[in-house]
């Protein structure tokens, strides 16, 4: 299979290595230009790890902030989002002949959003897991292709839960789903929206959006002037 990876950091590299070792071809990658907290473009040590992985292998790289359909080469079978914070739009997804999939470190539809693991620890969840899902216009809301649960070890931190459990699970699930797709097995289980939860990013300021919670029969409130004060 010809794979295009949009992602960043160690997890994206682990996914790329695993797919490469399985005999798949990495046709291109999209990753941030620099690692978080690094600002020296001339120093390759400052590059994102996926970008650094691609360079010696002559794999084309695109800054994920600029990713568009035109950057995905012809002949790509599957787009894989591996810790990708860039939204992959409809036209870009359509460049994949077979599927566009991503990994989310929760039992979707629970804990949709960027900080799923931190909310798992904050909420004291005893069980968590990972989900590979088909990318759609709804963030983290596409049909499930593979999912596994695991128990949260006592004393876990977001970092240890990700590094020791959820990241390795994600690599394994993504490799499994790509293998299924290569064999013509396409699994799509709709998420149950009645069970869905969405948590905001913990490092972002809360939004004041009263128009989203106005009761029936009451006047809508214009929250724009509140948003101006919150900037």
C-alpha cells in the first residue's frame, strides 16, 4: 500500500517505521516545520521528528500547516493521521484511493478532543483504550475501524499512560487496519452520538458561547462582545 502520513513527534515516526517494516511504501509526510519550542530552521536537530525521518529516506515532506490536496501525490492508497493536529479536509482525504484513517487515544466516542489522555486521568477513569477511525468532517467522529480497551494502571500520569500503553496500542491498531484495507477488509462501525463526550484543550481559554445553550423560547444572546473582551 502507498501511505501518506500526517503527524508529528515520536509517535508518527513509530507509525512510519512500523508501516515501512510491513512492506508498505511511505509516499509522503506532513509534519510541523519545527519541533515545539525550537525556532532554528537551519538546524536539522530542530526539525520535527517525522520531518527528520523523511529526509534521509527521500520521502517528500510538507509543512502540516500548509497541507492541501495538491500535496498528496498521485497513487496514495491510505492517508494516516498519527498525532496530527492539522485538520485534513475533504479534498485532501479524497486523494486517498482506499481510506483516510486516524488514531485517537480514547474509547471513542468518549473523550473526543485534543487532550483525551489528560482528561482520562483528570476524570479518574479506570478503563481507557485506543480507536482507529475513518476521518470525516466531524473531528474524532468518523466510523470506527478498530478499537481496544485497557485498564489504567494505578498512579498513571498522562505521559506514562501515553508512552507505555496508548502509543504502542495506536501503532499496533494502525498497522492492523492498514493490513485489513490491503486485504480488502473495510470496517466502519458508526459511533454512538448519545455516548459522545467532548473536552476542550486544557491549555486553551474557555469559550463563552451562550448562543449554544439558550433555552427554547428565550432570546439568543450575542456573545461577540464577550469574545472581544476575552482576547
